[in-house]
């Protein structure tokens, strides 16, 4: 049995707060969304961008919408006079909330806790005031149906300050265990309480209205029965997180899900009567499905984690589902219905606006939801970047469509008024409204799917090896490069016609088994399975006969061909062969081993297929010393002054990216980087500061991070993260120094040499300000031949790195760059230069030609301070800051004459390889 939806409220005599346009009501949510889109485009350059994107959507857009529309529906249901809470009071409240959100968005990324606290208080105050006014409307209304909706709103408003309190506590800086617990309490209070209860209370009446059908007669009763269960679930989650009992927290989420299931029965019957027909209803449907997926992800994360620290580190997937799948689609879907409705003007006006929201609607739905599924899957980093950009574009289309819809509604209203006037004058009936245009079309569905497939194909084409493809055309088998095969020998042994099939597992930088025995004359087929959870691997037997990169959990089959002589295969990923990933092939009863060339032929001089060999360094392709082009830009070595107070919490996202960069002017290498730069971003703070760093691996192999500035057991925080994975690393700086951080995945020499290193500058107490402060990281470059153009760039030569035979030695990643673009100072200015010997193999003997140091600070202490040494002797000076690999310090000097002062490492062979620059004094 069904009943009609509640009647629309009559128009009040005074100007209504819910009809027509109202900038403070209609625009902020769209502005927050637009800012989130803009930030996504520039996120590599913005510290804490991931946190900002999440909170622009949830705290900015969704909280504003919750305030606006819960007021709107309360007025529609209770029919109280608008004077109880007029537009002016609502505007003050909305403004207060906007100011509070802005302060939070400024305070957290800048680690300014007082600003964050004030922002949280303002947002809480605005929402509590909102709740008071809702309660006032409830008290002044006549008895009626669906007052339970307003009680949902009141409960939601009461929970927001609790969630905001948890959020402010998080911003204060906590240890990893407590951080994971409070993070769960904060997110569940906000998502399940403030947002969840507002949404569930609204959809009881809004859902059938959007579907344009009758309401389930049980709706009000089901909502009334579900509310205590939902509140109990939230309470249990918060209690479990606060007490540190993960099963209790998971049970709370399950209890909340049970309440949703009971409540959701009221939505099912209207949907059966009138299935979704527009973008608005389909978006809300998708959002509800993703909302349930988010709850499942929370339960899985909490129960699967071995500690609360792991809960915090594994929360990225939950956040992605909640923000993109649930929040963004719920908001855009609801606004697609509500904006035309509140503009007023009748069905024809609503239809004109809805038609714009439906434009490309099915394509957008397919791209957003299908793309999100792809991004959550273990796909290569390039594919994830391309598909996520496509998802962002599909969501961003809502913003211009909304403005076009509003314009169309205004135009349709004017035309309707004109037609009514004309019909009245002619004593005829106004024109009838025709049937609604169809939303679903097979072509639109196919277009959406085809777009996603094209995006995936482009990602695979850009980096096919990261996709784990094999070289044979779609068969899953790599055909031999030569008909004789690499182990066919001289042909003296005839093929037997038999095939030996062997399963080989790649794990922990080795093949298991590491030796495969084959009866001479048999064909060998190897099924390679990557059981390593951290990194992709491959298997090569010659230049052409190899699998492509196989992602963790995947497999490929390679046909080695007929085997009559012994040899070996190896993993070609940089550094993996050096770590022992070699597979020995033994031909039982075969020919005497000979040299098997890369083309698959034997020369009779060696038992093994030759692999890469260590070069002697300074490859001709480096061409050190060539002139920089006019558009060459040197790495900015400036260290800005530290303005944050002691105890600040610094948040940063480091994204692993493989990019082609210059290693000397005009010389290129494919570098492994944090945030696309070498060296990685410099972190700057004081003793007592906390650093929260999120590592996101968009590379094609496993990477990790090791902060020397923090004292942490390496087991978890320094573990290797597979492609597509994330990790959160928190530490508190307890001692001053310029500390190195770097990738600690083996072989470490190759990963550091490829560019994965950075500095954490923790200033000693009482460090005086100076006119100029610079940071120089000395490191080596180990290049493969042919690096004179972008297109010729190759990855680090791991053999050279292991042999310590660099082609170049650099300051800040590019040899000789500060010869082409000098550092600057003025006569009489005090200059401080922080130096870190990032290696991986060599130290630094830093010297400024023509200058003397009156202050030298090395590895945590002063060797000389303003000319005074540790024994009180005065008037001393120093000429070199000597550092071993990974050591750091700083020097200070004042230059009294204008001129060009070269700075070098006084290990002259390294200076001549590029560790050289100029300090230009004017």
C-alpha cells in the first residue's frame, strides 16, 4: 500500500527563503566543488593537497548543502512561518560556516592549530545554531507527518561538534596509534552522523519526489525505527575507536549498516514503481551503492589491519570511495533535482533545467563509476592517472551544466509567462507539455564504456611493461625471438618433441626455483607467477625474448623454445638482477655450454647469456660542460625562513613519479622521484615538530621511504609500497640536523641514485636569522649511454651505481647547473648554506673558493661558531665542511667583495664531474 508524498507548502505572504535565486544559498557549494577540481589539477604543487581535496568536498560543499537543504525541507514539511528563521538569519549562519571552513582549510595545511581550532568552533557554532532553529520550528509547528525527518536533522546537528572536536584533536598532532583511532572516530562521526543522518532523513521524502511517484506507506515508521539503531551504531564506533578496540568499532559500523538496511526498505518500493529516469536519480542511486561500499571498506580496513597505525595508513581507499563515489555523486545528483525545483515556475521550467543536467548524463555516470572501479583496482600508475583525470573531468562537467540549467530555467519561465499572457488574451489554453526526452540510450552507454577502454588502452600504450603484458599478440605467451631459440646451441642435439613446463615464482628479489633442469632437446615453457606483494617483475632470456612487467598477483607464460645448452635468464627491472633475480637453465645431457648471444646464437666462449655490465663511468652521452639553453631553469636552492611555532604538525604528500629530467644542461635521464623533482621537497621544522607524510606510489615498481629525522622501527613505515599503493609515515623530530630521507627499497644504491632523496632541515635552538639561506644536496648520476635528448633518456645504470663509477656528481640533481644559473648574495650579507651528502656512495668536502667560514655546524653540533671553537678559542675559521655519505651540516660566511665565488666539493674528481657552482656576490 502506498500514500501520496507530502503536499507542497503554500507560498507564504512574505518573501520566501526557498524560492528563486539566492547567491549565498546556491553558489557556495558549487564554488567549493570548483576549488576541489582546481586543486586536483595542481595537487603536486600544493602541500597537503589530498586532505584539502577531501575537505573541500565534505566540509565545504556537503556541509553547506546540508545546512541549506535541511532548512528547506524542514520548512516544507512543518509549514512554519518564514519569520521564525528569515533569510537574514540564515545568511548570517551560512556566512559563519563559510568563514569557519576557510579557517580550517588554512589552519590544517599550514599547521596553525589556533586557526584550525577557531575554524572548528565557528563551524560547530553555525551548525548548533542551525539545530536550535530547527528545533524552534518543530516546537511552533502543528502536529503532522514526517516530523521524524527533522529529528534526524537535530541528531545530525548535535553530532557535528563532536566530529569537529575529533578533527581539531587530529590537527594537534598525535602518535600513530592514537592518530588511527581518532581518525576513525572523526570520519565516522562526520560521515555517518552529520552527513549520513541528514541524508537519510531527507531521502525519506525526497526520493519519491525525485522519482515522481508515491511514497511507501511504511516510510515514516521505518525511519522512526531506524534512527535509534543508527545512533547506536555511531556511538559504538566512537566508543570502539576511543577505547582502541577494533572489533567493537567494526561492530558499530555493521550496526549502522543494519539500521540503513531497515531504513532503506522505504526507498525500495518507490524505486520499483518508478525506476530512475534522470541523471539526478541515477547519481543518487550510485551514491547510495558507493556509500554501502564505503561502510564495507571501513569494516574490512579495521578488521584486516594489524594495528591502529595500519588503520590510519590504509584509510586512503575508504576516503576515495566516500568522496568520489558517495559524496560527489550524492551532491551533484541532489542538486540536479533541487536547483530546478527551488527556482520555481512549474513543470515546463523544471523540465528545461533538467534537460541540461541530463545532457551527457549517462556517459558521465558510466565514466565516473566505471572509472572509480578501475582506479580502485590494482592497475598500473599511468592507467590510474589517465582514468582518474577522466573521472575528474566527468564530475567537473556538472559545474557548467548547472549554470546552463539555471539560465534555461529562467528563459523557460519567461517564455511560459509570455505564452500564458498570450493565451489569456486570446482566450485559449496554454500549450501542453510534451513527453519527457528519454535518458537512456544504448549509444550513450557504449560511448561511456568506450571512453574508459580508450583511457585504459592509452595508459597501457604509454607504459605497457607496467601493465604486465606479454609480448605475444594477446595469447599470453612470449614467442622466441629466433627460430632456434636462445638455448638451441649448435643444433647437434635433435629436438625430442617433448615439452617441459615449469612454474616459477618471483618473490623477495629471487626466482623460486632459482634453477630449472630440462632434458636436452625438450621445449621449455615457463609460467612466471609474481607472488611478491611489493613490486612487479619480469623474466628475460635475450633482448627480444622476455615477458613484460608482471604486476603483483599476476602471471605470464613464456615459451623459451628448444633447450640443448645451459644459460640463464634474469629480471630486467633496474637493480633486480643485481639483487639476485637470476634464473639458471640447465640442459641435462646437453651440449657443452657456450656463449649465447642476445640474438639467440652461441659463440662457444661462455656458459651464460651476457647481461648488462658495469661501465667505467663518464659515458660519452653525458657531454658534461655543455652550455645551458636559454630556457634552462635551475633547481631553486633557497630555504625560506621558518615561521611556524614549535610543535607544529607538518602534512605533506609525496607522490612517486617516473619523469624525464635533466641531469646536466642538455643531458636527460628517466628519474625516479618524489613529486616529480630531484631532489625531493625539503621539509623544514623545529625540534618537537611532527611530520605526517603520505607516500603515494604512481611508479611502475615498488618504492619506499626512510626518514633519518625520525626514530621509528622500520618494519612498517619503511616497507616497500607496490605500484598504486599508499603509506602514511609519521614521526616527531627530536633532534636538530639536516637529515636525509630516501627510498630504502633494494638495491638502495640504484633507487637513491635515480633521484629518490631529499632533506629534512630541523633547526637547532637559537639559530639566528641570516640574509640568505640555501640547501645543496650532493649526489651522483649513473647514466646509460645515449642521454643527449629527452627521447633517448634511460633509467639509472644500477651496475654503475653498485660499482661507484658515476658519470656526474651534482648539487641538487643537475651537474653544473649553478654555473649556468648562479646563486646570489650581496656584499656584507651573511649567507648560510646547508649541505647534505645524499650519495648514494660519495661524501662531500664543501668549499667556497675565495671565502672562509666563521661558522661550521656538522651532524648536530657546532665545530665553529662565529669564530669560536668548542674550547673557547676565538678568531678561528674553516675552509671545508667534510661530510660522509648521508651526513649533513651548514656553514656561514660573509663576503666583503663583489665577484663570482665558485663553490665545489674539494674532492676534485667529483667537482670536475659537475659538483660545481657559483655564488654571485654583487
